[in-house]
């Protein structure tokens, strides 16, 4: 398929640590494992926020089993996935973060509470109650399951240093918009910047802070193309203008 | 509101044990807490099926962390909720089942595998692989959170003896259908059988094996009504004919 010689899966992508931080930032509900009073494992649904370094923040009642477990034994792990992701749940990316929970103090407590309240609507209701304790899970182990039989372990340092992709909250929506109302622009990007010279149509399959993924069709076949942005995007609000600018540049090249 | 003197929240409903069994039967994905090699709690996403007595069946790889944890320490708990239920996740019904996992043998192993495969599409792919171990979690403790600060504990005997509501898989769909295309029948049920004589419209808010819940409106106000079926339904296929028969009887009474 010579029309696609230069196309394909090239260019920088999110690292496993960035994928993990992006997943953690995109969710606010996970499941917590704590140690019961007989050393038995206890699983409970929790809401969480994430600190700047990716450590999860919990606010749990000391009257609840998980909350009283943490008072006694601070070891914990939290499992997070996107329950709305399509496809078989067992073939879906999911992670477990394990470590020790600490009760933050001073400025760190304020930052932790801010992170929790930002993530959990309605937390204001019980955030001030005496029996609710604020915990930060200091992540010491990161276990990533990419899908069926695909497991990565990321070092805690990599996890803490990585950034969540700031474009994730809007990426799917912008991709949808581009596909619905900007197909000529996408085709120009595919042809002029994605190396898919023979393409007759292009469909946006994903956007991240580093670039845009396209599925290009021509001569009855389709192939992927990836086009990088000039600089990684720092803000969700940049996705639309940068993509439109990319399309304009491509159309000028093809004119 | 004299028109509704006889209406309201009367009649048999699912017990907490039945609600719990119904939730367990309606889901196939939960989160498992197991004990790590240092006694640390490990949380992981798992698929499960349910035995006739409600004990969850797992099929996990001994190469995975949760699977190797179970080989060493059979204590486990599984947390289950409906991630697609509307509203705040923290105000949503959820349960934790805790106990000891055992590897079933003989006929029990066959029944367990059948239950797992029935619940988990694609399990046929790895069900026969050597490194996958079949476990039945023998439930010894049932912890139900009905919502924010609403906790029930059900005895294991109650849990095992209760039945999942067989109408649950179709109830929402039938209610939707009745509301869309059978409003006269619902109004007749509300007026003639639900005690809401002054109602001018009725909306089905829920169906279970014991009866139908309606929200009845008249004179600018609304009130709930509940109408029981003659006998608890034993099969999902009975919901539509029994509801239609109820409406026909009500319309004959009002004619």
C-alpha cells in the first residue's frame, strides 16, 4: 500500500507512567484494600482525589470498617479503572497503587483536602465532621494491567514524577467534534503531515497532549497515521485551537 | 390529599438479603482484596460468577498477584456495586462479601466453572489453562452499604438462603415500555388496585418480583402506590404478561 509508506504508528506517546497518572486523574472512585483486625483483607468502595504527585487522598469515617482498619494498620492499596470504558472489563487498563497511608498535617492537610474536595462533589458535607479522617496513600508500588496478560510495573519515582495528560478530559469530545464537522481538515492533516498521501478520508481515533491519531482510508484500505503537535499541550483549552491550526497549515501546504 | 388515602408504600418488598443477592447476580465484575506475602492488603479487579447459594466463583491466574496471594492465604473479600447506577457513587448500594476461598472439586468444580463461564464472556479462552485456578469464596460475612451512612449486616445464612430477584434483568426495560406505551393500563392499576382513585396519570417507577411501584399524579400532587402481584414472579419472562393481566383486570374493574 504505497500511498501509506510514511504513515503509521510513529512519534512520541504517553509513557506507561503518564498513562497511569492520567487514569488516576480521570477517576474519582476506586476500591480500597485494608487489613482487618484479624489480618484479613477488607475491600471497600472509596472516593478519592489525587495530590500533585499522584498520591491518592481519602476521607473515610473512623466508624466505617475501612476507616477503622486504617487507624490500626496503615497499609493499603487502591485499585482504579474506568468502569465506562468500552469492551471486556478484563481487557481494560487498570492499576493498583499500594503503600502506607498517613494523616497529613498543616499545609499538606490543606492541599490534601483541596484535592479531595475538587474530585468528590458533596464532600463539603462531611469534610469537617470529627469522625472523618483524611489520609494520603503514599504510593510505594504501582501495578499496571494494560489488559489481558499485559502487566507493567512502574517505579514509584516514575509515577510521582509523571504528569497526567491535561488534554484527557476533553480529548474524546474534540475528536468527536472534528470527525463530525471538520473532515476536510483531518484529511489535509493526514495527507500533508501524516504521510498518507493517497488517503481520501481520515477519521480521528484519538488525541493526547503529544499529537493526534488518525485512521486514513484510500484505495479500499485503511492505515493509521500519527501527527505530533509542535510542543506538548499544557492545557485542555489548547486542544481545539492547536488542532485547527494544524489543519490550516496542512491545507495551505496542499493548496 | 384524600384521593390517596389507601395509596403509599405498602406491601411486601425484597429483603436486604434479597437485594444483596440480586446485586451480586446482576454484576460480573468486582474488586478483590487478598493478603500479600508481607500481610499487606492487595486490591485487584476480578470477574466473577455466582453459585446457586450466592458464593462468588473466581478464576484467577496463579501468575497474577491476587492469584498467588490466594494460593498462600485463602482469606479474601470482594466488593460489588453497579457502576452504571445513577447518582453519587458514595450514595449507591454496594456490598462486601468476605470469607475463605476454596478450590472446589468434582461436581462442585463443574458447577463453579459453569457459574463462572455463564457470567464471564470469553472465559472459555483461558478456563482450561493450567495456571488458572478456580476458587469459590465461601461467604462468612456480608456487609451492605445502602448509601451514605446506611449499613446493614446480613447473616451468612440469610444471604445463602435468599434468592436473587429473577425479574431484575428485565424490570427496568419493562417499566420503560409500560411508561411509553401503556399509560392507560398503569392509570387503571393505580386507580383500581393502588388506591389512588383521584389519579389522572401514573408512572411506573419500578418492578420487582413482588409487585409494581407507581408514582400517581392528580390534583397537582403526586404520591407513590404499590400494587402486589398475586404470587411472586419466578421468571423474567413473566413480568410483561403478569403486568398486562393486572392492567386488564384493573380496567375491567373501572369500566
